[in-house]
C-alpha cells in the first residue's frame, strides 16, 4: 500500500484511475476527503464513476483509516493539535509530496470543512470544489456540552468485538442513513470507526463542533472564491439540510446548492445516480483556469 510522509505521519493514499495505473498527468486530478471517523474507502464508488474524466486521489486523514500515528512520533504529532486548519495543511503537504499543483476537491462532512479551509488557505491550488453534507451552525453551550459528553462515550467505548455482532453495522449506521446502502459499506464504516485514533477522534469532535467553528466557518464560506457545489441530504440527521442552505446563502455567487431527496448523511451512497448527475452538471460550469 502506498504511503506519503506528511508531518511525521505516514498518510495512506491510493489512485483510482480509468486504467488502474498511476497517473502520468494526462487528466485533471480530483482529491477526495472523507469525514470524521471514516476513511477514503467510502469514496471508491464515486471515484470509479468519475475516473473517465479525472484521475482520482483518495487518502486517509491523520489518525483515521490506514493513516495511524506511530508511537515514536505520537507526542510531536499530537502537539500540532486538532484544529481543522492543520488537516488542510496536511493536504497541502500531501500534494507537495506527490508533486500535484492545482486539483479539484470532493469532500464530505468534517472533511468538507477541511476543504473549505484548504480552499481559502491555498486557493490557487483549487479549480472547483464539491462539499457534501456540510454547513454552518449556531453556538449553543448546553447542546455542545451534551454533544461533547456523548462524544466522549462514543470514542471511549469502542471494543473491537463490536464488529463481530451480525447486526451491529446496520445498527451503527441507522442514524446516518435515510436510504439503504450495501452491507459491505456499512461494515467498512463500523471498522473505520473502531480503528480511528482515540485522541484524534475526540480532538476533532471538540474542534469541528465548537464555539470557534461557529465563528470561523461562516466567514470561511463567505470567502470562498472558487466554483463550489454544496450537496445536502434531505433527511440528514448529522448535518441537517438547513445548515447547508444557510452556508450556501452566505456566498451565492460562488456556491451552488443541491438537496437530494430521501437521503441522509451519505447521499453519494444512498442515491449515487442522483448525486453523480448533480456533480457532473456542476463540473461543466466554468472553473478558474
């Protein structure tokens, strides 16, 4: 498996290309960014559907999926903190290591927040950006404190034997979905969640849903200056569609908004044909060339 050293962490990455070979620069590159507790595995089907037009780069963010933190580097890596801007810096360095300049982005959930911040920090490297199931929210101290308490339980209780329980993947994914997805995808989600680094998983809960995020992200959305598509799931319980509409309304000149019916937090898997139609329609819009 290919790895790239990025700030003392071996980041797993893979190419999904039309002919299964490492790209030689003939096509534009689309980079896929996964969400909290996940890995790039759930982007495979979307990347395969788009690899006739793009060479697709998938990677696992620091501490998630197949990008674990080595014990000898742990202290230094954790000292960088968990602000989402640092994950945007990780992506910039990954592109540097792989010799990539300007790219297209396709991102999801917390990864979409990383994409927005990356776009504003490294705007000359982004042609177009797709954000799925993301938005802006208001600060609510009591709700946030309850969320942190619940998040602590969720991250703290992750025995590996959970994945041996036959119905556990279905139970685990129930809150995330409105329409069914393949059983193998549900099992992969559970496995990724169980394998995520505890410190990083908990740390990103505190940074992605925080008072600071309620202040930073609306400004970040308003500052986006590349063509961007924001996709929401109609019945998303994690990031309700209203939050996506609110984010898009902050920057109507550069952000298009699409809401996909009868889907939850993973519209690219729950309604792949509808999702791909929206993405392909958007990609035909002029990019900053």
